[in-house]
């Protein structure tokens, strides 16, 4: 009898290899709402001791996690390839970045946590001090199965919080392996993974003291409402519909290579992927040709092949959404998807997209983009701003005039000049505007502020 047919049996969290759906990577019991709430309570009981252990202990623990990740780098990259369909080169880069994130935040416990001030008059002492919230509830996606949980958990732990992580079901095996490495360096219940789906995620959001979410817009809005109603700090990173603006003075070949990689890399399954390409004036015709050539040249196939740039989509429904997104728009160029049982999609650029088309209003999360013309930079900025999202814009130009005169009008949280829209500097703030996010920025020093609150102390004689 299966768990689904036996009410007394736990639900199972199953993840499949997107390149070979017959390969079950992970099949574990879901924790349920009560199990998730219990994990939060255990973390809450462990938090005072973790904070009182002091800066040196927390710093040493985070450094040990970084070392453990580096020691297991090959294994972790292979697991990301198998469970999340991440191309091997990207998986290796993610693991390297994950270790660097833990090393970066290993220095954070020694950072000043406040300031001393003079009184307005008379003797005494005034000071501010930042203190951890308690239990950080993290709800994370599958596409960066090691980096995103790490750039949330590491600053939370560095600041003295404990962590309960609810990963996406499709990345359960990666999350459990990361937990083994972290738990080897920290006390019991300081870092816990809760396998499951929406039920467990809701329970974490309903009980944690601070909440950080990355995922879809609809779920992010629900998480934000639930946490805000409880009065706990919340941040939600909820995707993008990102544009690449190409000016006539740009190096067209280089711009096309950057944009093609940002469209098709990891099958477009990044919130920073390029979904719209805006060609300004005379850039349109040469960019059409160069982009089509660059897209067709990108290797599509087995994510375990080091040469692969575009692997499979994460699931069958994801491929169905990709197919549906192509309806009603002429195809300019398409790559070649391999035959076989994997959930592959051919990287595609379309043009002459009608107003209101889903490619101009929704995040498809697949290797597809629309090519759009603009008469000048001002119109390109208006087109870039015309969508509900505001995460990142890439701008390709041969000079600095456009950077100095006009790009301030872009309403995205990040602007990348002569670089792909994809790519994150983990020591700088990350996040967007409008439907791309809610709450304070992630990563860098900003993350330490999010995972703490400021206290003002008055010491009178």
C-alpha cells in the first residue's frame, strides 16, 4: 500500500532526474505541519545557546561548513546535475560560490553590532545594538539548490539566529546533503531541513521569527501576507521578466553571445535570465542575425556533459508552459533539443510579438525570449519598464553616455552594463522592484541587517 492510499502513512517527497525522469533521486517522508512546527520549536530552544557561544564559535563553524563544501565539491556538483538538471559547468561554479558565501559570512560575527552615542545632556550612555530575531524560516527553490539556501542561512547563523529550511521538493536531496555538512559544524537543532511541500512551507512561515522566501510571485505574495499578518520580518524574491537593451554602438557579436547565454543558460531557469531583447535603432538588423547565430551555436543536451549550456527543464509541466509560450509569435531562431525521455526544450527567440502576449507579461522560466525594436534609448527604457517585474536589466553599449544619461529611468533593482543579465555578486545587495520582490535586499551586508533588529539602550548613572 502506498503513502497516498494509506492515510496513516506519511506523504512522500519525490524528486526525479529531469534528464532521465525514470531515475528517482530522492524519496523521503514529508514532515507535515506538526513536524515543521516541531522543528521550529527545537530551533527556538537551541537559539540562545548558539548566540551565547560567541563570535569565535560562530565564525569557526561557518568556516568549517565552507571547508566541508569544498571537500565535497565534486559530489555536490554531480548531485545538482542529477537532481536539478543543472549543467555540470554551472553546477561546479555554484558549489564554488556556495563555499565562498560561507567563508564571507564567517567573518560577520566579528562585525560591529551597534554604536555608542553621546547623551543629549548630562551623564550617561546611549548605544544601539543589533540582535538576532530567533528562528529564521527559509523557503527556497530548486534552481540554485546549494547557493540560495546558503546565502540565506549563512548570514542568519552568523548573526546568531537558528535556521529551519524548507526546500523545494525538486531539490530535497541537495538540501539534505547540505544539511549534513552544516550539521557537522553546528550544535544540534541549529540548522534543520524540513522536507515537504506547501503544507510544510506554510507551517514554517506560520511559526518562524523571520522569513525569507525565493520562488514564484503568487506564492511569494501569500508568504508576505502571512508573515506580515504575524508581524514578523519577511523578504520575498519572486522572479523577473528581464530585458537586455542593445544600443547601435554596442559590440553586436559580444552582446549577442552574452544575451544568448542569458536566455538559454540552465534552460532559462534563473530569475535573472533574459526574457526580452530590446534592439535600439540600427542595432536591430545586425542583432537579429548575430543573436540567431549565437543561439543556434549553444550546446543543448545532457547536463552531465561539461560542454552543455542548456540542459533539461525541471519537469514535464515546465516544458508544457514553454510550448504554450510560443503560441502566436513568429520564431526567429531556435536551437535543437535532443531526443529522449528528458524534459528538454530548444532555446528559442521570437519576434513581432503582439501586445499582451504572455512572453511580455509573465515569467515563463524557460529558454525563450522576445526580440523587440525601439526607436531610441528613451523608448527602450519605457519598454523595459512596461512589465510587472523589475529585477535586472542588461545594457550593451560602446560608450558611457547611455549609462550616464538615461539608465536612471530603469526601475529594476540591478543594472548590468556590457554583461549578461545573469550573474550575482554575493557580497552586494540582490533584489528587485515591483513584483520581483518584497522587503529588504538579500546578500552582502544587507542580509545581516535583515536577520537582526536594532535595540536602543539608555544607560543612566
